[in-house]
C-alpha cells in the first residue's frame, strides 16, 4: 500500500492494546490521561465537603487551655447521595430485602432470625410508617452507622484517623461482609488533642463529646427531611420507589457506646443495672425514660444514680443534645448494635479469660507467668504458646469452651432457631465455670461491661437479626481499603486530602465497573479461537471451505487454516473524503462495529463499502457487505487482519432514477453469499435505508 496516496483507505482493528498500523491511538495514553478520565467520570461522583468546629463557650481570662482556641476540620460526603447510590446499585438488587419479614423453619415451624429485616425492630418501624398517612406505602430504608479510630503509623508520628462508615440495613448480611460497595466511608471526624495537663479535665471531655455529636448531626442533616416525607429513589432492579429513611443500628465498641449514650464508663448503655452489680436484672434504658429523668432529676442524681452525663443530655445546657435525640424514631439505647469482635473476642476472651488464665496458672519450670496480669497489647506466636504451657483447672477449660460455643451460637445462621434457650444455657454455664477465678482470687468481681453485654444477646437477636450482620469486623477490614492503603499511597504530607481523593476515585471506578457490566462491556463472553469454532458461532458451516478470493494475492494460495485466530468486535477505518475538508486534508476516521449486544440490546453489525475493482470509478468498483465479525491470524510470520462478510447484490447497473442512490438487496442464493476478505479492501461504513 502506498503511504503517500491519500485516496487509499485503511482499516485497523480496535483491539486490546495491539497496534496494527501507524494511525492507531491508544484510548489512555499515559497516567495523566487515566487520572483525567477518572476525574471526568460522573458515575459515583459524591464530592467531599468540609466544615470547621471550635469551642464557643466561655473562655477564662488567664490560663486558657489551648484546646479552646483550636479549630477542627471535619470532612464528609453527603450521606443522602451515598445511600441513593447504594439503592441504585444493581449488584445489590438481588440480595436486598425491601420489606420486613418473619421467617419460620419448615420442619418445626419455629421462628428464625437471620438478616436485619427479619428482626422485630424493622417490623415495628414498618408498622409505624404504614399507620402514618404521609408515609403509607413507602419502602423502609434503615441507615447503619459505624465510627472507629484507626492508626496507620506509629513510628512516623502517630497518624490517627477517625472514619465514619455508612450502610443500609436492607442488604443481606453476606453482602455487607463481602462489602460490594454496601459499606462506604462518608466522613473523617475530628480528633481534638491538647496538652497532658488538660487532657483529663471535665471541660475538655465535654467538648470532645459535644464535637462528636455536633459533627454527626451536621453530616446527617440531609437525611432528616426524608425521614418524615417520602422521596422517590431509583433502585438497582430498575424500579422507582418512595422511600423513608431512619437512623438504624450504630456499630460501636464499648468506649464509643459510652460516648453515644452519654453515660459514664463502667455502666451499661442498654440497661439500668448499677456498675457494682451489672448482672442484676433491671429495666432497659430508653429514650422516653431518659427524657423523663431529665425533667425530674438534677445533675447529681442523673450522674450517680443513672450514670447520665447531665451536661450532655440536657439541651438547655450548652444548647446541645445527643445525636439520636435529634432524629425521629431514633433510640440510641435500643439501636446500639452488639459487637462480637470487641465484646466477645477482644473483650471476654482476650482481655478477660486470657489475662485471668495467665495470672492463675501454677508455677512451672520454664513457664512465663504474669501474677498481676499482662499489660501489653500485642505478642508473637511464640509468646502466646509459652503462656499457655501449664496445668489449668478443668473449670477454666470449660469456661473457654462455653465462651467459644456462645460465639458460635450468636454468630452463625444455623443456630438462630430458639436463640433464647441456646444462648441462655451457654451463658449460665459460662458464668458457673468462671467462678473458679473468683475462688482462686484472680478476680474479685465479674461486673464487667463487655461480659455483661452478652446477657442482652437474646433480645438483640430478636430485635436486629443475627449478630454477625452488625459486627465491627466488617469495618475493621474496610479500614484497609478506605484508610490504610490510601495513606500508604500518599506523600505522607497532609495526607488526608490525598486519601479523600483516592476514595472518591475508587468509588467512581466501582460505579463505572457496574455500568460497564450493565451495558455488557465486561460480560466475559469467550470469543472463538479457531476457524471451526468461528464457523459454529456464525452459523456458517461451510466457512472453513470458503476460498480466500477476496484477499490480496499474498495469501490467495493459503491452505485451509486450522490454527489459533483472534476475534474483534470493531475496527477503525481512515479514509479520504474530498467533499469533507473539515479534517486534516479531508481525512476522516470512523469506527465499524460488530457488537453482539449493542447497549445491552440487539446485535449491531455495520455494513461497509468493499473495494472489489480498484481501477473502476465509484460504485462501479465497490460492493456492499455486512460485516459479521473481524478476526486475525498469523501465517508464516505474516499478520493477516480479515473480516467475514455477507454480500449485498446491486439492483441494476445504475443509481435509482428518483433518489439517485444505488439500490442493493441481500444475497441469499448462490456460492457468493459469504466471503472472507482482508480489512484493507474495506473503504468505509455504509448506511442502508430500507425501501
């Protein structure tokens, strides 16, 4: 082919990174182009915003603590937009419960609790929505929240971050564990710090609590309107529904439960048991009971009798109130989710039983003992093995066994039938066997908040479903993708801004991937890799017997080819158009498509002009054909790009008298219905108008 002749055309495959001709240009040329493309992607684009918070109370004239003058930035994304993206995610549509339900076993008709919507709380909320004329018939969407501090580096300056995650309770537990964009970071909360002498002062503690609740209130304010007035949302199954949001469970370890419930440490956030005897039977805490106490009691009674921090729960003091009291139908005491990771694994097992056993093991040669308990956070595998070598009483082993059985009963789906009997029986045995630690003098009391929380598991399973669906381990693993890996990829200098951008880009890529899958662009259909397979796919049994008469002379003498081929769904043609000088010297470039499912619909197979006589003028030297597929093969070191076409026959030897356009009809008989041609014989695409 003469490179200097502008009248000639060429067609080259639009393949996966394979340059066939000089006029091929890659879709993404360099990393800047990649970043620019991601930034311009509208899918999944929920931008980050920020606001500043500082102390606005009375400042003393002398000895002002430094924290009173500090300003704290909080970065967040609109949770309303984030949740709407979750609802519209097709990946979640199949495993999303749109209404509460009760599930019963087929063999004995016993009630079962598994996903969140099988619990009693969702059912009660749906009843309230149905009884309200303004919200009747709306889909109930509970919002799950989780905040947890994490450290990305200790050696380089104690870099701590405080991410806030959001999810929706409609997705099933297995989806939330697998993430699948069902758990998203929506904010990075502020962590105020001060000097050592002011860190434990009541004023700084109250400020930290107020900063936390005020930040959450501002971040979630866009959800408040749709909690009483339904809005229309697009769902992943393609339907539009009226939805009503509610603040749902809040996943938190004990320290954050204290912060959220505005109570004192060593008390229970779920019930009114005194901290000196947490296991006594007592009434549960509730929003209505707390409001009644605030109306009738002074600060001292609230603090010492009911462990409520009056300066945090009374709105008239400092014009502040707890986050869950600012939203309708939200009771923080009811919605504090059980946390198997921190209550059972890290709490009762690691911090309690392991410490007690280490202190209780009798002396033994070579055994490392810690009579006063251990006070380190991490240890190696060899250290762990060494501390367990030695004799322990039988009841200690039984206590471990009971605790592990309790974890299995609480977390696994198969054991959720009759949870009241199973879990209560295991708890009774656990407490009985733990008496050995009191007898041996290792502990003086079992009034421990993390262990006490296990007594609420039966009630919480009935209320919120299986406990493993709301475990903090879900977001602990999310820390890696949302916080730690973005930090490692940053420059370490003012890393938060770079981490925010990384999370936004990851969300855009996830949304784009979902959109590509919907359009069939990533369906993973296996292309034919041999001529017989291609013949079967195109339903042309005699394709292997076609003579290669429409290709250049250099491959006219090829024997029947039976080695590997590569199939393409499109090609790009570059040709000269004398009547269109808008390009560079009249050169034009266009794509020829052979798509099995165009825009997730029917197949799209373009028609083309094929040069059959280079010496003839215009249509006298060209024929019309429909491209069935593009394929290529390599023979004796030479690369051949080809196309399988279905011919159209010209009607007459001249254009139509009325339209002055050539007329063609599909070839259906004879030996020249299909052909294999070289792509160099394709001039450009042809548009056929039915008549």
